[in-house]
C-alpha cells in the first residue's frame, strides 16, 4: 500500500474532530497534517491533546494559522504556519480534505436529480 501525504483543512476550532480523523489516517500509515485555519484553540480536552500528541509521535504535524500563539499552543505541539507557507506545503500533498464546510442549500448542477438527460 502506498503511503500518502494528506492535509486536512479544518475551518475553525469547532471542528477539531477533524484532528481525530487525521489520527485515523495516521494509523493507516499515511502522513497526515491537520490545519486549523481560522481560530486558535482555547481549551482542549485531554482526549484531543492525546490525539495531537499521537499524530506528532507518528510523523505527522498539526498546524494552526492563528495569528496569536500562546504557551498552550507550544504545549500541544501545534505549529504556527502562514497561508503562504501552507500553500507551498499543499503543492506536495496527495490529498487535501476540506473539513467542516457548511452544507450547501442545493445540489450542484451536475448532481441534480432534475437534470435533463440528453
């Protein structure tokens, strides 16, 4: 099985369960890099702290795009990254998974049930 490099783009800290999904991919022998895009973490449960530590121990890394960092981020093994740096890293990714995007209110035209068949 081929080892993949996967980035999980998590929209904000409310969707931190995306980190848990990243841990699952890490256990499948893939390199996983969850990225929290829009917020810093205030408080995380011990369970989520363990997940972040496991990803780090297994060769992955958890990034944050938050502009402000504190000691807690360092303790959690969160690495700060700018959008420019993230863009460079994404060029080498095998898969990029957007996580926590809002549900669309309508289906895209290609998937519509009412689409005319020609």
